[in-house]
């Protein structure tokens, strides 16, 4: 939808829930479907064998409750840095333990930026905070999209292990030594996974996930170049001057 629409409407039982920029509506609706899925999984675990429970799709009261919680939270979630995308932070509830407390896009001088030249270095700094004391195993994931929603790449870290006090903070960095993306704006999601299974993502468990919540822009040497990526390559052949 992001490829074809600038604005969108979320309808629920014939009622307009949200009308706004397409990215804002998509983020809110994705959060809604994610919470429905978590509620369905929780109900399945708690239900007695052989007893039929009202599904989340059948429960209008539950759907309305989730919608209200999403709309209420939209006004309360902190912005977490200067590089927040349209529609603000979309936080998907995960397991208690670690939370993302800040995201910064910085150059090698340590300056926060939202515009980078093609070919220069870009660093995505993720600051996390421990919600409680303990030992934590985790992996970090960044998902990168074009402004119109096309998935470009996924960056998954090696496992990290921390022994943290409550409220203690750590910073991890994803570095692009050279930005090879084409001209335009880019959106990304950031997450901390407790258990990450790339071959079976539905079985993965995360502490915190901020969906499509951050952005930056790239400006290359040719303003008319509409390539998504400037892939390194070289020409080889007879007659080359």
C-alpha cells in the first residue's frame, strides 16, 4: 500500500479508526494485528483441552479494547531520538527484561544526522536499558525499507550476553562503512530478540520491537539517479580507455 498511497484509512466494522499519512496508518494497523496474534496465542495456552473459547476475531469487545490501547499509547510513547519516522514510535510489546531507550544516527564525528551523502559512513546506535537486574542473552535486528515500504535488507547481530543492574544501559552500533543506497528516504525497524530463529520467525521471542519507527535520507552525487542501491562494480574489456 505504501507504494501507491500517500494517505490511508483504517476501517473497523464500518467505523473509521484512523485517517492519516499512509505510513502512520500502516504502523498502527500492524501493531493492532500483532497484539491480536499475541492475545490469540495467550488464549490458546490458557484454554482447557477440548473447551472452545471465543476467538479474538469473534470478540468485538477485545478488538475494541486493543484499538483503544493503541490509540492511547500513540500519544504517550516517547520519541526516542531525533530520527523518528512519520507516525511516531510503533512499539510492539515483548517480554520484560530489556527495552530500547534511544536510537541515534551519527557520523564518524559523533554528530546526529538525518541526511547522509552517498559513500560516507553511517552509524545506527541502539541504546538499551535493563528493566530489572539479571543476565540477558539477546540479538539485535535492523530491518531497512524504502520510504514506500519495499524491504531492502535485514541486519542480524551475533548473540550478546549482559549481566546488568536495574536501569543499567548499554549501547550497540550497526555501522555502514559506506552508504551505498540511492537517493531518497529510508525507514527502519529496530528490535532486541531474546531468542531469534531466522528459519522460523514465528517461534522467535523478542524483548522490544520498534516497527518502521526511524528514518534517514541519502543524497548521492547524481540527483537524477533513482537507483535503490549503487552496487560496487567495474567494467572489464578490450578497448577500455
